[in-house]
C-alpha cells in the first residue's frame, strides 16, 4: 500500500515537472530574440507561417518598417577610421616628447587625410599649447589634439534651410540641389533624406535630374516609393534642367515644401560642368522655385582625390553644405577636417551605411570622440 502511494506521488512529481519544462519550451519558441542568431531560430517559421526558416539573422525584426531601425551612431560606425587615427597618435605620444614627436604628429594627421596645410596648423597649435602649459603626458596630448580638431569644426551652421524668403525668393517651393561626381551617393542620400523630411511632415517632390542613365531614375523612383513621395522623371537623355523645371512646377501646383533635385555626376571639362550646373540652378529658379541648399556629396573613402574633385564642384556652384557619404567604410576620418578648412563649407549630413536610416546630422564633438575612443 505504502509502496503504491510512493509510486503515485513520484508519478505526480514527474508529470508536474515535465509540464513545467514543456511550458518553458513553448515560451522559448515564442520569444523572438534579437540576439538569437542560433539554429533554434528555425522555430520562428512555426510562429510566423509562410516565412521561410531564416538562414542567417533574419528574425522578423531584421526586416522592419524603414522607420523602425535605429539611427546609427558615429561610435558604432567609425571603427575603421578610428583604428587608423587613434592608434597612430597613441604611438606618436607614447614615448613622451622628443625631437621627432611634432614631425610624427604632423605625419599622422596628414595620413588621416586632414590635408597638409591644415595638419601643419594643427600640429603647431598643439605644440604651442603643450609647450606653454608644459604638457608631456600622452593622454593629455591626445586631448589637446581632440580639442584643436573640435575647435576647427565648431561654429558652422549645419541646418538645412527651406526658407525661401531668407534666400531672397518669392513664396514657392524650396529647391535642394545635389551635386557631386558619379557614384558618391547622391541618389541614395536623396532617398534617405526624403524619408526623413517626409517623416518630419514636409511635402516633397523628387526630381530625377540624372537623365544620363535610365537606371538612375529607376533608382530614385524606388526611393520615392519607399517614402511615398512624388517624383518627376524625364526621358533618358533629356535635359536635366527641364526635369528640374517640371519638378518645380509640379511642386508649386501641389503646394509642396521642397524639391530635391538629383543631378548627373559627369565630370566633363570644368567649363562644361560649371555651365551645366549653373543652368540647372538658373532653370530651377525660373518659375516659382528658390534654391535654398546646394549640397555637395563627397565619398569619404576617396580621400584627397575626392577633395580635389570636390574643389572643382565648389568652384562651379555656390555650395551651401557637404553630405559626406560612406564614412562607415572610410579608414581616414580626417577628410571631415579638410572639407571644413579647405572648402570652407560645413559637413551637414553624414552617410554611415546604405540603409534608409543611415544618414545622420554631423556633430563635431561626437565625431571627434568617436575617432579617438
Ligand atoms: N557604405 C555606404 N554606402 C553608401 C553610402 N551612401 C551611398 N552608398 C552606396 O554607394 C553606391 C553609389 O550610390 P549612388 O547613390 O547611386 O551614387 P550617385 O551616383 O552619386 O547617385 C550605392 O551602392 C550606395 O548604396 C553610405 O553612406 N555608406
Ligand atoms: Mg545617382
């Protein structure tokens, strides 16, 4: 009898325990964990029928609505640039100050794409401070370099304006022109910015002014669809100015706030470039439009070569700001400093990836911190 009771109790305990385990397993199935890039994730196919079992990290969160992905930070995306600059500077100062220190500092800055003239100025400023305050400790010297970089990047207005009255225009759509050589990221930037501005409540019209390749208009159309904004396209080979003109007309008719105009990035002769860009600008303002921003797009990975192309554009048009793309893939963040000191225009936006949310406002303190972290 006693034996039977013991058996019965044991059986109850076993059944109870397995029930708890089963419940836990079921809950585990239902938890969709961001970090769960493990084979167990195959269970998600059961949770969301019709979704193929993901091979990699494609949890349902990995394919969100565009707005759902968080903004990247400089800290997350500047690892390549950081390793080249801060590592190098650390070693410049590690042995204390000797006869070679200042030459090495200058060289480190030049290697980071800061540009020769600016690198010399920064080195001399840091040297003067270090000598005046008798600073020799490696960490404090790096702090001096950081402070000098931040100072050089400070005091710029980085906002994007759609204020036509401030630009001397009559009421009507503001026009933002995007210029720069082929492949730097103009179309992608317009796509990202269209998403941001329309989320902010602005009404937009995109102008597919790169009529040089049919694919360019297709690419911009895809971005327009993602943000559900209006786009005006021309036939392949059409005059870019006429597309921009039509876009301004259309924006005016719809009472839209901003026309974002894509352009072709052909770097023909400098005279041709100048003529084409000034024509686009002139025609953009022929009707109701007022150009309030001319944004020069520069690919951060092209370094000094990109800088010399950028100078040609800056000579050809009145640039109001720079969009620096692909900083996520650049080994040399110093180009940011070169742009400010050599072009005299602020970096207003930075591309940190190919996704719709990978466009951030430039912040000098955050940027310099991320470079030296
Ligand atoms: N990693 C990275 N790629 C970018 C960024 N911006 C643009 N791209 C890529 O650069 C390539 C050229 O961009 P596109 O917009 O077509 O350049 P466009 O010729 O100037 O219009 C595309 O593959 C983009 O996805 C960025 O900030 N980071
Ligand atoms: Mg393009």
